[in-house]
C-alpha cells in the first residue's frame, strides 16, 4: 500500500524536509524492512511553473519514491467542526484515505470533523490540532492519529506543548488551529472553540 508525504513548497523552496525525511524513512523501515534512507532534497525538482507562491507537493512512495505531484495551494474554508467518535487508526500516512472519506460523507463541504477516540481529542481528517488554553499557552493532543511534521517542528521549537485533551477539557480552551505541512502556526487562522459541535456516533 502506497504512502504519502505532503510537502510545502514556498517560492521554489521545500520546507521542513528534515521532518519529512525522518517520517518517510521511519515508515519505510518499519513497514517494508528497507535498508538505507531516501533524502527528498535529492529527488525533489520543482518545475518552473511552481517556483512562485505556495505549492503543495505530494510524494508517493513504497520502498522507493514512485511519483511526485505539484499543485498550487488554496486553503479550504471551514465554517464548523463536528466531533466524531471513532476507533480508527492511522499510524502511517497512507495514500488511501477511504476511512476519512467515509466519515466525512455525512457532513457538509464547509464542515470538518474532529476525531474523538475514547473521549480524547485526536486530529481532524487532514490535520493535527493545537488549542489555546485560557492561560495563553498552546497545547496539542498527546495522542494524535498521525505524528505530523508541522506538529513535530512546533514541539521542537517549544511553540506548543503536548497534553492529554479530552472532550470535557475543551471548556478550558478558547481557540484552536489546524496544522499540517501546508497549514503553519499562524494566529490569523484561529478558530473559536465555540465552532465545535458536540459528538456524533
């Protein structure tokens, strides 16, 4: 089953490749028992038409890189967030996302789901989450479905901290952000916690 790395290209420059390399090679070693590493900086060649602006690069791979795709990026507009109970796992970033598609199919295009596992907040269907506590500090759930590269970068930089966040803890937070390779930590993108709609099974 193919895996995927989504990389942000900004004005021709790939961002946080160290984190993408680490996750990609960890996945290859654990799932395919491969020996040796791949370094994305050696295989990524950004076409001229994608040298300006914010570009989404998708690297599809198994034991070796199989395909690299580029597309100009536009952030999705979301009006509400719905808590959804699930027992799904997504430890590796697989290309196949049918389980997310199925969960999202019951909601409108302007809504996003926040997956809840055993009462704990995890991720949205395509991002990790960070929450602003009433004390002003930012926390990310300590048990996400996927260890995202942006999340790892922000933890390393000391911008966010890990914390167990239950649904019942949401009252202690005022705002939140979606983060992934394309969505950086930007307080201009914050959402009010009040936009989160109670759980649906």
